C-alpha cells in the first residue's frame, strides 16, 4: 500500500523555521515507526511542503 499525505499550512509564506521542520520530521518518523511504515520523503523547504509515506 502506498499513501501520499500532504500537510499544508493556512499561509503560503514560510511558516516553519528549520528547527520546526526538523522536529516535525522527527515526529512523523516516529508515527510511521508506530504504524510499521517508513517516511520515504520529507520536503519542508519551498512550496509545496510534502511528505511521502510507504507501507
């Protein structure tokens, strides 16, 4: 199974700092591990900001 999840902020300008993005990626990796899946891609820079999960 392949799932493509996109998280979008309300505003198009840069909302998260690099520190925020690093923490969000850490959290998403932990959640994926709990569901026995992997975070294939986390792209927090630029538009759109996307993350891809593979199971």
